[in-house]
């Protein structure tokens, strides 16, 4: 069975097609690519088909989300035609009442539209993408996979906010995100032979979170009701004093005060807010090395926030058997990994840390009591596996 996976971001759509084969087999990647630059005057479409990268081409960036996914679907259908038999979608927030990955129906879509109150910057675009794909591919199964599901194993004391009961009854709680990435990390660690019992997963990219994992299950994580909280991120601040939010709302004027604050917290805070630079860790590091004091401070703020999260979860778990770094920064940025672990009792092997490579890489020192790994975030593959598991039941 060939599964198309669509992973939509704020300005891009990543896509891939897997031949998932039979139950228990490893999916085989047939095609992947990205439509990036959406929202601007011009976007670009990059496709790798059968291991060969096709020429990147420019397309209109001002397309609606439905129009943009149409460009992706047209690209998938070009060349050696791949018969797509099911589609899986990464959706950030399921809302208050969906607690597992689901086959998409009109009722599910309506629930996701209602969930926009929790994730107004993410879910509406995802729903538009799903509706257009279902319109164009009405005869295949469609499955929504959520970043929150991995964290449904958190105990009640980890999920619960200390707020009035009537708010909690409306679904205001800590959900956690990057769950598909965490599930991918656990899956890859299992394949090594022995899964570390007490593990912290640091997903570090444009969005960042740290998750405490016990025997392969999430028991706590830094993100909460939305993907805005937790550790410092590229454009998001992480945890803030609630009083600061009230202060910001009081400073704004007009009926759109909340929208202005929300836009700032999601697009102009975090590392971008600290530096005034692009949302790119390489750019920030280059500026810091050139003596930019704001960039130097931003790196210290970022590193400190991640260190505090890992330290807190180490205490919660009663010790750590492994730390896993994943995400674009976590997998590829040796300097960030070294800075986070510097001065701790978790020792890193500098040569292994600096070495490049694919798959799971052990980068900790051989005599460190806590193992350290860098792993790729294989979210799309995990979605394809969930589709394979779920589709036969509805075929």
C-alpha cells in the first residue's frame, strides 16, 4: 500500500510517499519533497523521486492552502505515476475530545474546526489541506495523526492546570506536542536492542520541547495547552509569567489586542525577538562568533532553558539513562548539544558529537553514566505506520 503523508507548516507543506508493505515490514520511501515560501510572492517546490532530486521550480506563493496542496498533489502524480492508496496528515491539535489518531470523517473535520480555538495558527490550515485532498482523492482512506497522542500517557497531575474546574471541564489542560517526533525517537531507540528506561527527548528545531519518557511512554513534557510554552524557541518565547501576558494585553489598544499579542508571541518572540535576526540557529551562531552581544545572550537564554528542563525531568525520573537529541538543531548542531551538556555529569565525546552521519548516533562518552544520542525526527514515517495500522480496519 502506498501512503501519501502531508505535513503542513505555517509557510510550507512537506510531503512524502511510502510503500508501507505488509504488517511488520519497514516502509520504503518512494518520494518526498517540500513546497516552501507559502504566503510570499513566490514559493518553491522541491521533489526527490526514486532517490533523484528533480529541478526545484518556482510557483505562486500566494496560493490558498487548498491551492497549495493542489500543487503538491499534482507534483506527486507527475513522472512515474505512484498510485496513492491512503493519505496521512500531521495535525497539531485535536481539540478537547479526540485522544487518538483517527480516520477522517465530516464529524472529525468539524471537531478540528472547533479545535482552532486551541491552535488558531495551525488547525485551520490543516483542515483546509485535508478538505482539498479529500475532494481530489475521494476514494482513498484519510487519517489524521496528532502531535498530542504520544503524551496521552502523562499522569493526571502532569496534565492538569491549577485553574477553576469549569475551565478544566472545557478541555483546558496540558496536551504536549512533538509527539510524533518523540514516538519516532522511541521507535529508533528500541531498534538498538534495549530501550533506556529513563529517557529525556529534546526536540530542538524552530519549535522546541523536552519530554520525560519512562519505559517508552511520556510522563511529562514542556509544552502545554498550545505549542507556545515550554523552552525558548525560534520565534516563540516558551514559558512566561502569566502576569506578563496580562501586562501586554493592557498595553495594546483596540478590539484586536489579543490578536496582536498572539502574533507577537508566535512570530516575533524567542530567538528572533532576542536577536532581531532570522529564525536560523546558524545565523545566530555566526553573529555570536562575530561579537554580536544580543546573539551571545540569546544562545545563553536558549541553552539555559533546555538545561533547566532536562535537569527537572532527571529529578522527576529519579535519574537518566539516556538523553536523545532530535529535530533540526538537535540532530545537526553539535555546538548546541555540547553547550546544553557542558558542566553537567553527562559527558559527551567531542569527536563523535562533531561527526556527521545518518540514523541513530551515539555521541556520549563511553564512561558517562547517561548515554547521549542524536537521532533523526522521522515523523512522516511514523504517520505512514499509523495509516498502515488503521486503514485495513476501515477498508
